[in-house]
C-alpha cells in the first residue's frame, strides 16, 4: 500500500513537470486608450481650486497634487504628455486668507496644543512672499490662478493679484487672448468659484465682491466662444459648487456652543442689563419693532447646545432707559450659517459668547438665498454653453457630486452626523469634512490631496464616458487627507 501511494505521487510530479502554465500577458496602454480626446496640448484653466491651493495657501505639495497634475499623470500612462506649472517652490506657501503685519502666514496645519486636547487646533505656519516664475510662461499648461474671477478675464487685476503675473503676461490687458494663443487641443476649465466666494466668506458685507450675472455671462461666454473659434480644442467645463456644500459654511453649526456652568453664569450676567432693556422696549413697540432676548438653556446632566451671539445691524433701533442706544445683539438661528473664520481660539477667548460676532462672521438667510441664486444663474450659463457646443464641450457636474459628499460631513450641535449615508470610491471612504478621510483641506473650502484625487477621478470618468477613452483612475488611498503635526 505504501509503495502504491509513493508511485502515485511520483506520477503526479512527472505530469506537473511536463506541464507549464502561461499567464496572460498584461495589456499595455496604447494611444487607443485616449479615445477621441487629443492630449497633445492639455490646458488647465481655473482659479485656486484647480491651481492646487490647500490649507489656505498655494504651496509646492498642493501643486504637485493638484487636479490637473493628477489628470495628466494618468493621461501619461498611455504616452508622456507635457504639463508645465509655474512652480511656487515653497513648503508652506502664502496664505490667501490671513494677513499679518509682522510676518507672512503660510498654510494651516493640525496640531494638538496640549495632551488633554480632544481635538487638534488649526495652526498657521510661517509663510513666504510670492516669488515670480522664471520659466517660459508661453509653455505653461496650467494657467490656473488663485483668487481669479470670471469677471476679471477681460480686465486682469495684475496689480492686485500677485499670482497673476506668474502665469500671464502683465503687458497684455486681457487673459482670454493669452489662453487661446496657446493653441490647446484639450481644455479643462473650472472657473467661477471666486465670483461668489469672495463675497460669501466675508459675511456678504461687501456687495461689490459678488459678480453680477451680466459680468459673469459676458466674460465666460467670451472665453468659450474664443476657444471654439480660434482652436480645435475639446473642452470639459466644471460647474460651481453650492455654498451650502463647503465646510466653511457648515462645519460649525449655529448652536454648537457649549458652556460650562461657570461660563453660563458669566453669560447670563453679561446680558442681564441688555435683556431688561429689551423687555422695557418691547412693552411699547409694535410687532415689527420687537427685539429678541439673549437667552441660554440651563445645563442639565449634560451641557446644553447654545446659539452663538451676533451683531445684526438690521435690527430696529432701541434704547436703554437712560437714552443710550441698545446694542444690536441677537443669537443665530437654524436658517443661518456660522463661518469657519471663527476659530477655536476665538471661542476660547469668548468670541460669540461674551463678545458678539460681527457681520463678517456669519450669513443671514436672505444672504444665503442671494448667493445660491447667483450660483444657480452662473451654472445656467455654463450648461447653456455645453448645450450650444455639444460635440466639443462636455459638463463635469461637480455641483451634484460634491453635494453628495458634503452631506456625509454635516453634523448637529453635538457633532453627530445628520445623514447616515456613506460614499466610497473604489472601496475608499470619501467624507465631506476636514478630518482624516475628509476631502476638504483645513481652510474648509479647497480640497486636500485626497479630495483633488477624487475630483480628478470624476474628471477621468467623465472623459472616458464622453470621449470613448480608457484612462485609468488613481488609487485615492495613495493620497492623504488631513494629518496631525507634532
């Protein structure tokens, strides 16, 4: 029996030795994978969102992981294509939102200030001034400029925007001609976010910063029509993301203020005289002239969520018994937005509690509606151009796609997610917050590495669908979200 078993194993070994298995050869990418697109001269036209701004600044790592960079790397897996940027060559960059007289600010990072901290703080790094670009601007494939607006295409603000002369020739007044003279064969254009964000992030207090529909339409249509007439390029247009779908406007719920009992007593005392004057005023005022009280919930076994206190200059006039004007204070309501410009340090120092937030720090309901209406109108301009040139222009509906992700990051006052829906890309979680798996960087507006990779993949999928291409998407897990620094 043992000999028979030994003979059987010998026979199996001889058979295996005589057989060989040929693994299928991996198919290498070919030009056919480009489909109907022509990537000989790719041009990326946009603002800070395409330029690679992250964490509030344009810096080297952000540029290296921008949407355009990631896209062209994937296109180059078929055959090498050129993609030249005006490299910023700066580790921390120059912060677009923070101005400091004594020193320049760079990107934000996350840091724990103390071992007892449950959450990290946003901390500014030292920044650098914006250096010029020494290369040949005519060879640039990335003409995305931080802070650029559609309304500025025909009248570039070279003296106001330090990033513009790095990319465009400041001796030439307009940008449209400089764009089309590059003779692109394929254009990715996502432009217009600053035409409303510049207004919204300052609390809608400067009306001149909101681009009118006429300005937007005139300039955007001029750009696209010039591309259609002067080049043979195919174009992918990204539309604009709703203001309610950016963490800058939803990361801090209106009532996410929690006061310990001693802080609560201080707050009651701070507004005691004010509330007495409001009660006296309301006794004799008509309904339209009534003033709201500053009111707090008493803490029970757990801290109660409180609404932040703001200054609202639209409140009716009122006076203390001695004739002094009554401050125009009230509390935020659920239809309003508290802006991310209010930092944890501000809250720790009593801003929004003992010191009311001024009008640059929040958006009222009518202001939100005004901004959303403008975004809808701008997006109608974009979709109208896609409809006018259906064979050459395709739409990347970022408004819808980012809106889905944003819902996964919206929380109530306690930080509990409002939606239980989760989104994954190739098994990798993508979340609408400024956390580890979030796609937004620490400024609450721009994407981080992971977010840019996600948007680049959306763009690649759109190209594959519309141009019969077979460009491979990237592994989002290879791109970091938001990390903590020592």
